[in-house]
C-alpha cells in the first residue's frame, strides 16, 4: 500500500504552516504550499524521491527503536518512518530556522508507542 499518514505532532505542525502562510501571504499561497508539501510526501511514499537517513546529530529516543528518515521541502524538513504496511508515517515537520534536536525530540517523544498515525492520505 503506497500512501502516508500524519502523527499528531506533524499534523499540528502542518496546521501551523497553513495558519502562518495564510497570515503572511494569503490563503491561495497557503493552499499552494500545503498541496506541494503533500505532493512531496506522496513522491517519498512512491519512492520517487530518495530517503535520507537521520543525521548523527539528531537522536531518536532509544525506546522508540525505529529508523527515521528525512527529506526537505522548500523551507521545511519532514521526518518520517516506514510503517509495517509500507505506508510512510510523517512524525514531524520542522522549519529550517527551528532548533532541530530540541523540536524533533519533542515531537518524537509525543509518539504514542501503541498508536498508529492518522488515516492514510
């Protein structure tokens, strides 16, 4: 199954991106950016874009025991994993100006180990 799901933290960040872009550049630009973001994620799910392993400077909490990958879309970095059914689980979306180690740690720490992300897109 090819597709993707958002964990809660990534879904909330997507909402923040929408609101910020609407306020700064208008609804049409927000729509364009979010559609482009989803298109980028779909291309990752279809493996049309390369998956990059998480850099050594970023750490996954040891109790998660998962492989985390990332990709860049314009000024945002997406952090994701492959779920057991082959679907991508987007765990975090961070703006390039954010403190990656802190924010990624917060987002990964919020993942409920027994719960799957929201429905596939």
